[in-house]
C-alpha cells in the first residue's frame, strides 16, 4: 500500500467524517505549533483528550463501556492517574489477543504489525486502520523533524535502511520510515534482502546484505544521506572499515567512495532502540564514537562535522515512537503522547523523576484504547523543552521480575545482526 492510498482511505473514513473526537484528533496531529507550547498547556490538553478518548471508546465499544464501569472510571472526570488501571501489559496483545480491544466499527483495509516471534511464542500483533496509519505517518514525521532540527526537504536526499523491503509489512519502525520518506519523495534503498528459494527458518534467518544497494548509497552524491539501522548495523560496518588494510582500503574507496562516508549537509544516522542491553555490543556511546571515525556529515556551510545520531524507541504496540538526538536531547515523546512511569514493585504511577516501568497513552489512536506498558524501564529527568521531561532507556524487565516479551522493532533488527551475520 502506498502513502497516497493510505491518505485517500483515511480521508474517506466514516469515523473522520462523523465523529467529533476523531475530527479533533485529525486537526491536532497536523498542528506543528504543539511543539512550541508549554509543558503545562500540553499536560492539560492530554488530560482533556483522555476524557474525550474514554467517551469515544465507550460510545464505540461495549467492551470499554463495561471496563470503565468495572473500574469505576467516569470519562467525564477521569484523571491521568487512571491510566495505571487502564494500562494493559503487552502480554495480552499476543496472537489474536488484540482483537478484544478493537472498537466494533473498526475500519477495514489497514495493516497488521507484529513482533519477531523469535522466542517461539505468539508474537505481539496489532491492527492499524487506514486512518491510524495516516496518523502514524503524521505524528512520527513531526516528532522526527523536531528532533532532527528542521523539516526534511521534499524530493531531496537519499536514505539507506539496513532491513529488507518485506519487513515494512510487519515492523512498525520499518513501515514508519518507509512511508515517511515516501511522503517526502526521498529515495529509500534497503540494505538487506531476503534469500529466495529457502523455505526453512523465519524471515529473520533469511536476511543477507544487499551489496548493490550498499554501494549505491555509499557512491551517491545526493545529500542529505540518511542512514537507518539497528546500532549493530552501524557498529559492524564501522568495525569492517576499521579492519581494512591499506590496499583494501584504497580499493574499497575507489569502488564505493568510502571510507570515510560523507553523509553531506543534513546527513544523520538513525538507530532503532539503542543497544537494549546486548552483551556482545559495546555501549551506545562507544558505537557512536567508533562510527564517527568513519562517518561524517556537513553543516549548512558545507563544513565537516561529527555525524549526528538519532535513536528511535518504538514498539509494535505504539502508534508513536520516542526519539532522541545523541548529546543534544534524550528520548522525547510527541506532545500528545502521555508517557508515565510506574513503580516497579507496586505498578502505581510515579509523580517524581526517577526510574520506573514505561507506560504510554496515545489519544490519537482510533481503533483501540492505546494505553499499555511494554516491559521497559526508563529514567525521567526535567527538561526545558515542550514536554518538560526527557527520558533515558535503562533496561528491559527480566524474567525474574515476571516479564518475558520479545524485543521491540529495533531490538528485532539488533538480534538479527548480532547472530553472526556480518556486513561484508
């Protein structure tokens, strides 16, 4: 499905035409001035949207009407603290578990996204209606450009994603990047491909580097160059460059123009989900340090600068990611996304900064009440930006703590690249 088809289907949505809450959400997600509002204003807005969202889901779902009554939650006077009662663990969204949460008049013609399923258990599986897909593209593009530091120019630049094109049909992170770049008219090359003629194993076990696309990206003179990858991808490529002998280095530079890799004006490396505690990878800051020996970008004047790094924390369950820029800002939510932290032992909402279990509520998701906790611990700290807080990824909850989930999108790509598959 192309972006134009998604937007066309979204514009024809009966919910968008007939439901006042959906109309309001549609206008809000297109309002870039939200990034200029104060934390207090946005907090008040999210509280108001919570009440309107609960009323919307009560009207469109017998399941939610019964749930709110059981939990003694009145949509008219609900508070953000009620999210601790409404949040569902991602465990409940495995297999067909998500269906119970969908509104009765959910619109067809959308897409399913899933986690990897590498643990042998049913993957987390979430349905996105065409309207939700359009909103996903809008909110993530707006947040990405805020953290990036400016709007991506249309029809300018080239991008490389260390994934196979088939994965956009399954992984949230890949789909968002694909659709966002397509909407901007920016050419996207996939740095991996699926082996054909091999029936055994999961798709993750049949991925190999697409050398033609890697060379095409490295040799391209277009700018900016946008490099999307799991941290393992840039780490393995940087390590490969560092291991080249003098003769091979000269030969490789003649063939590809690298190393070093010039990403040009506005060039950036975008990673998915940090290193997520993988023991066979160095810490994220060490990966950045190594990569900057072999990758660089340029400022508006054309002068060489350290290549910027951005990191995207997304989950199969969420319509909107959290995004950070290394050395500039920690993880930031979209202004309309309500991020809350739960006490690890009591699962009660924390009101002070510190480490807690991540919970998320996205009031702009129209197919189900998207309030959940995925099993990650984050640390919050004050910020002078629009949200008033920024977040640092700490770790996954452990099996000993009662948690056993597959990794999120970026973690899936990370697992793939750390199982002995090298970029050659």
